[in-house]
């Protein structure tokens, strides 16, 4: 049986989902758990087998991971982009810790991601590749940029690989769209 302590951060299976909570009291086979936000706080009594430990990522460790990995990711992306897609540029925005390419249409952002383990859940630094799409304004809707998450990856190397694939895909789509538009314009003349 697990040794659960009062005050420990855990995840509890409640209504089919794993929710964050704090151990308030440990009984023989049950635990009293507090879950939710102050405006929506619930106190539950659950069996210990419905609990899993939750290990949070300290902010200092998250920042250390970012400081270590983002320069590596930028160097990998710049090297690969000059080899595979000459003429393209990759930049790093230090204030946001974001690597961006294809005129800001594709980014790599550091995020905190939760990974399941056998005995619980653990937070780790991960890297999310995001594609930004432009939507033209209409009579009913103003123009806007919207983000679409391509994926979240545990290593910067995996994120850079998907980052480059996404840039190539967008560049290819733009090329073929341009060819199609030109063919339609030529047809109208």
C-alpha cells in the first residue's frame, strides 16, 4: 500500500478524470482529499488506490531547462533550415522564449507538460510546435490570427524536426496555392 502523507499533492480519479488535489487526512484505507479552486472546492473521501502521486516541476528547474534547451534548438533549426530550405530564416525571441520561422507562422514554445508514470504523474518541460493561421475578416467576423497546436514533444530535437516539417508543409501549400491562383487568373484573361 502507498504511503500517502497529509499535505501531499496528488491526483484523484473523480468522475472518470484525474483531478489535482491535496491530501487533507489519511485514514486506514481511505483519504480525504480537497480538489478544485476556492470558488469550486470539493472535499472527497476516496480509496487510496484511486490516488496517484503528483510531482510538480519547480519554476527554477523549468527555467533552467529552457535556458539549456532553447539555444540548442535554435542552433539545430538554423543549421537545418539553411541546408534544407535555403532563403528561410529562423529567429529567437528572448523575451518570450520562442523560436519562430516562416515569418512567425510556426513557433516552438516551452511548456510544462504532465507525463504519466506507473505510480503517478510528473511534470516536465516540453516543447510545443504551434502553427499560426490568418483568417480574413468578413462582414460578421474581424480578421484574426489563430493558433493551431501541431504537437507537444518531450525533447527540443523532436520539436525542431516537426517545426521544420511544418514550415516545409506551409511553404509547399503556399506554393501550390499560388500556382492555382495564377492558373485561374490566366484562364480569366
